[in-house]
C-alpha cells in the first residue's frame, strides 16, 4: 500500500483565522493518511472573537440609535449558542504543478503552508431553526519550497510512489455555530427580542493525502 510515511507538525498561524493552530490529536487511517484536530481551546477562542465582533456592531448600532450604551439600563445582549454543525470539503493545495511531481525512488516531501492561496472553494451546511443554508469558505493553503519560513507541515512521500506523479490533497472540516443575540431584561431574564443570528465558523480538523494524478 502506498503511504505517507511521516508527518512533522509545527505550531503555526492559520492566516484566514488569525489565531494559532496546534495539533493535539493525530489519527492515522487505514490508507495511512494523517488527520489532526485543532485544540478545543483554540477553536473556542476563534469563535469568541467572531462573536465579539458582532456584539460590538450591535452595541454601536444601539448607541447610534439611542445615544447610550444599551447595557447600562434595563436590558443587556444575551448570547446563546443555539446549534453546532460540521461541514467537510477537500481540494488540492495551491502552488503545485498542474501535472503533479514525481519524486523517484528516493522519495521526497511536500512542504505545506496555511498561507491563503487560490485553492479556495465553498460548501453549504443547513440549520433548521430557522431553516437556513449557510455558506462556508475553505482555503486549502499552498505547497511552498523547503526554504520557506511559513512551513506548517512537512508531509513525506515514500518510494512506493517512485513512478507516479503525485499532488498533496487537503480535506478540511469546519465547525459552524448558530449564535443568537437576544435583547434580555436584566431583572426578569425575559428575552424581549431576537436582535440577530450569526454563523461563525472555525477549522476543526485537517487531513493530508498523497494522490496520484
């Protein structure tokens, strides 16, 4: 069986999220591809950043309308995670030769960076209350020279691919949350209005495969 024989993981910056990514669990599949999972704390931090951005916009809007901080008197903005879904999409990393590369009997490596590239796509995930189809963006990063300072992962290719032209294939899973923002009475806890609903997403896992082209 043709294999990815090893993989070295580094702590890196996922540019589209602007938060550090670290691998806390590796899982090797039957085909010897490798998947890693983003640490839960990092995912929560990224979601919270997006939640706070929406909250700041709501507070700004309320202040412009009423000339005061809406949290200063009878009501506050209650933030509720209503639902969580996951969506998966795969694609070739950018920066690769169209016909792939043949490493020969000596084998070789792909040097992977999470820098944004033209290897992008979207996928949809559905929520039921209310019924909504949410579009999620994916960026599969890019293959870079081994001298690059932006290498996140080094994916080795063994000699079983000696006569094949191969490319690096990335499969990402993203976690998407439905976040409801309510106007809530401070004294009674009654939710008097749904101010807005947002759908922040964050990288959940990333899988690496070597594919013959």
